[in-house]
C-alpha cells in the first residue's frame, strides 16, 4: 500500500478557491493597501467560489481522501449547494458591510480576510465525510466570527458579545468532540457513512448507554451552533452586540453551517430512533420559546435574533418526524431531509433580505436600534420599507411572502408524510404566534413617521437588498427550483 | 386555451394586475380609476362563465364535481400543487357576487376615501388583492391552491382595517389577522392530512372521499371544519368578527361580511363535506348544535347591542348560523338553503353596512342611543335602511327568506328528536332576528330627531345610489326568483350528496 494518497484536486477546487480568496485578500491588503481593492478581491473570490462550487458539483459526485470505501471528502450535490450558498451569503454580507467599513472603525483587510476564512469553513463543511473534518470545518466557519463580532474599535457591546459567543461556542465544540470520541470508542470509526452502517447493522451497539450518551453529546453540541433551545442563550446577546453585517452572517451562513452539520450526522451517521425524539423535543422547544420571547422584544436585532431562534425550530421540525417508526421509512426520511434543507434555503434568503433592510434603514456603523427607530420607515423609503415588509411577512410565512409560505408548507407536508401530525400542528400554531410580532414590526414600518433623520441607503446595501428580494419573489413563484436542489 | 379557460385566468389575473397598476400609477385619483376599471372588467369576465357545458345529462357514473370550465396547469409538483381552476353551479353565484361587491366598493372609494391616513389608491389596490384571494378560493379545484388563495386574503384585509378603520382599529385588525391565521394553519394541516393520505390534491378526484380511511376522514374533517368555522364564523370561534366589522371602514365591512365570510361556508361545503363525507356525517350533530347556538346567541346579543355597526356585525353570526345549520343537515334542501343564504346574506349585509356607514358618516355617531328620527330628516336613507333590515329579518319575497326558512325545513325533514329540537330553536332564533331588527328600526328611524340627526341633509349622493341600487335590486330579484341561484346549484348539490354516505 502506497503511503502517498492520490488527491483529486478538482474535487478540492472549491475549497482551494475559498482559501485562496482569504490569502489573496490578506496579500492585497498588505501590498495594495486600498480598502476598495481589498473588498473587490474578496467579492470576486466569493463569486468565483460560488461558481466553482456549483460547477464541480454539476457532473456527479467526486470523492477523495478515501480509506477503502470511506471518504473524508465527498463533493456531491449537497456539498455543491452548501458551498455555493455559503459563498453567495458571504458576497451578500460583504455588500452589506459597505457602510460599516467606510465608517472607519473596522479594519478592512482583517474584516475581509476573516470573512473569507469563515467562507472556507462553510465550503469544506458541505463536503465533510468524517466527524473530524466536519467539526474542524464547522470550527473554521465560526472561529473567525468570534473576532468579527468584536472587531469594531471601542465597542464595549461588541467585546462582550464576542466573549459570550466565544465561551459558549468553545464549550459546544468540546461537547461535540467528546461525543465524537465516544462514538469512535463504540464503533471504531469516524467516517459518517461507516458509522451509520455499523450502528444500523449492530443492535447491541445502539443499545449501549455509551452510544446514547455519545449521540446526545454530538447532537447537543451541534444544537449550540444552530442556537436551538435550550442551547440558544448566546444568540440574542451576540447578534445584538455584533456589527449588523456580522449579525446577518451569524444568522444566515453560520446558522446554515450548523444545520448542515446536524443534518450530516443525523442523516448519515446516527440512528434515527435515538436522534428522532431528541430532535423533535428540540424543535418544539426551539420554535415555541423563540416565538414567545420574540413577542416581548423591543430592539430590532434582538427581535430578529429570537425570530431566527424560532426559525431554527422550523428547520429542525421535519427531522423530528424520525421519532416515530412511520417517519423512518426511506421515503419519509428523504422527504424530511429535503424539507429541512429547503426550509433552511428559503429562510437564509429571507433573513438576509431582512438584515439588508435593517442595514439600509439604519445609519452607517449604527446598531440595529429599537423598533421605535423604524417607525414610519416604509413611508420615507417606500422601496426599502416594502422589501423589509416582504421579508418579514415571508418569515411569518404568509402571502405575499410566497417564499416563506412555501417553506412552511414544505415542512408541514414532510411532517404529515412522516405521520407526525402532532408536530405539524405545533409548527402551524407557532406560525400564528410568529405572525403577532412580525405583524407588529411591519405595521410600525407603515405608521406615521416620528420625524427621525432620513438616512440614504448605501448603494451596495440597496443592491444586496434588491437582489435578495427579487430572488425571494422568483422562488416564491417557482419554489420547485429550491425543492429540486434541496432533494439532491 | 378555450374561451372559458381564458376567462378563468382573467378572473384572477385582471384584479391582480389592476392592484399593481393602482399601487404603482402616479396620482391618487388615476390609481383609483384604474382599480375601479379593473374591478369592472373582472365582473364582466365572471358573467360569461355561466355559458359552459353544464353536463348534467347523459348516463353512467359521473364525478361529483363537474366544472363548466376548467384549467389545469403544473405549478409545484414537489408540493402536489397544481394551478387548477374551475367553476360550477356552487361557485359561480359566489364568484359573481364577489366581483360585484368589489366593483361597488371600488366605485364607492372613487367618491369617498375613508379617513385614517392611507391613500385612496392603496385602499383600492388592497381591495383588489382581497378580491384575487376570494375569487381564487371559490375557483380553486386543487386543495393546496385553495389553501394558498385562502391565505392571500389575510394580510390585505388586515391592512384595510388597520389603515382606514375606526378608533380602535389596530387591535381589531390584529385580532382579525391572528384569529383567521389560526384557522388557516389548521386548514394547511388538514389539507396535507388529506393529500398525504390520498396522494393527490385534485378536488375533482378527492370529492367523495377517494378511498380515505374513516380515521383519516374524521381527522381531516375536524381540522377543516375548525378552519372554516373560524372564517365563517361559527360560535364560539366568532369573537374576531364584531371587532373587525365594527372597526373596518365601510368598504372593508362590506367585503368582510359580504363575501369573505362565505369562504368559510363555501369551503365547508366544497372541501370539508366533499373530501371527508364520512367525517361530515359523523360531525353533523355537533355542527348543527353549534349552528343553532350561534343563531340564538347572535340574536340575544343583538337585542342588547347599542351600536349600529356592531349590531349588524353580530347579526352576521346569527345569519351564518342558519347557513351552517343548512350544511349540517347534509340534505339537498339544506345545502341549497345554505347556498342561497350565502348569497342573500352577502347582498343584504353588504347593503346594511353601506347604509350604516352612510349614517355614521353623516351623524358622526353609531350609537343607537344618539340616533333617532332618521326618517324625519333623511327619509330616503331611512327608507333604504328599513328595506335592508326587513330583507335581513327574512320577510318572504325578499332574499333573506329562502335561506333561513329552508334551513329550518331541512332540519325538520331530517327528522329525529335532535333535529326537530334544532329546527324549533332555529325558528325561534328567526323570531329573535325580527325582534332585534324591528328594535333597530324603532330606535333609529322613528321618534323625534336627536341632535345628531337633526341637521342631516335629506339627499343621497349619486355615488351612494350607484353603490346601493344594484344590491337593492338583487335582494328583490333573489327574493322573488330564488331559481336565479338554485337552478345552477341543484345539479352540483345532488352530485355532492350522492357521495355522502
């Protein structure tokens, strides 16, 4: 056996592109030292990564770093989707960062470099074929964010938020690692598919208390990353303290990363009869608590943060169908995974649009402010306000936000196909609670203005908002596009 | 595409485009005019829909739903959603009524924009979006599409109430939105209970049960009936209605009472009874008891009401109780009564809300205590109010009579102690209706003019007459010739009952 493994470099291309972007940004910042050039390189790199990710995934699955049949790097449809979406979200967040970077309190080179690093983690995450690659990729995605959250000079809130996020996140990673180690102790393997096959084949292993503990630890650790209740407490404080674009990244790309990691282990590695009940409970708690607490929020970003906690519950809900035997048939499982991915896609798009609108309506370098600051915003900026309202209504899941409506429909359909009617009812009733606060924000957008200063939205922010809104409208009328890529 | 298919698409597309144009055109007046023209074109498009193949002749087994026209296009296969529209004798009268009331409301808005801050063209645009949702609901022959259109109505109606309503409008609008969303999420779950069990969302295939197990049918009917009970509304899920109707601007109340409530009763007949007939049979006694409770409680509450709009709003609870009683009997007479009751209530209550709005705009109060002697100062308005009230209390010869009388007849014919008791109680409720409407007339039109009424000018504006006269004529026409509605509905109703066990 040769000690040198052949590496399929084409399969690795998206990761090279993402990592190359990070290095290039650093070099350009060092050598050219012009902020515009740095941002442009980062944007180009993100675009290239998105294109590369989609193209490499187009012609079937490529594997590399294999031991026998088990591969640590699997670039297939799911990886291509995750890579492309993460890269596009990075591009979107870069566009939102225009006013922040021009305000001068944030170092441009470092900011773009860290963002590109996080993107690299996200791109690798989708292709991870074993637990260690998965955890390292997830950590690469979140590690730069600790710094990004606190990067603004002289911002105490930012520093506090960064420390909270750091401590919680490190604990979460440790917990996941411990779980992975215990799984290795039980089964002797770390590759996801091999883990799944071993646990499915040997009932004596699934019955062990150690396996249960390991599964619980892995799921709990990853639940921190998606901010699922009861592992959610860091999210509102962190989002609110972070600069707005970073909060947008946290609640879209970073959350998507957590969801992808959780899906990977649940779908491929862990037995459904162990994860199903845990996920069902997590989903119910997450959406209910998220929605109920969001009702009481008075600060814009905190409200969005709690709402994004609740949305994570909807993403997890289809996986809760695994709790029942009827939900663990092949068809029902496939439908549940596809529904979770589809919901996550609909959600990140609408969430990005919502954050873009907040950035557009707030002064450069400002925080999210209170809901009262947004009063009458739609009367002063009809287009921006309208886009914000559309995003909020979409998050609530009602027409004319058809994208959000179809997202909810997808989840309910998958749950009923898995015979988890009770969970579908919980999702449905939560949509009613959710409407209460989304409606409050939307209504205040159209209230009589209180007479605050008029801010002109930056051009890049308006562009990002426009693109996200148009995309949301398009997939609102053609949701099959999303459902197709999600099922791959 | 055939002419009928073009018409079906036009009925949904024209108001949607009209709404866009009204919202985007520069100039408030121009927007309102364009919106009204779109509403007019929509009404014109609904009328020729009647001229299709009615298909109630011939032999052999026939599907329980035979649309005169239909169009069936792929939309989202991943969610079992097809763009499948069709019209038949159950939906067509409601479609025309919706188009007519929207046109009247848009025309009324040309003349007067209710105060509240919003622009007139935005109001017209929202009314048109509401129309898209209601028409789509009546036309949808795909369960998921039905749900989609059912949801479309919610936020625009919320905006109409919150933007142009009375003093307490925000609370009322929020209550309306949350309550009705509660109903429609149950509808969503119910729809997919059916779809995932049957493997199709096509209403034509599904009507008659489509081989669903009894358990599925019971679960589906419970969810669907609850959803429609919130919309109709059925006591005790009605409490959003009085607030919403009272606080909404005149045109909002007209649309709400006139056609929006019918989405619930139509859904109950077409979807809940059609898709889960066994469930309907099982739940019929409960539905009947609740319907009669609604009639009695609505009547008693109306007797104690002191506000004109609120009284009319509560009267809707009673009237819709009669409609639901008709449905609950699951007999041909009962369903026919429900359908004609729907139309009659739409016409008469629409008119009543227009008149109540006119009284309130003139006298600046809706309190019965501060109104009296209207016939002294504004005899025409008082006369019309008297006509509408008498029509609403079910005088034979006017539209309101048929629905209520035949709902009671259907309950008697159903037989058995339960249904006989219900029939007697419902008839008593009919007497209560007469009592509270006569009380209303005595308080408002008779007596010496109160200070609020004393200064009123006797005339009516041309726009007001334009909006009211069609409704007056329709109330007379449906009252004198109920066959206008019933002749179209009898075939579909027989076919529907043919599949109910």
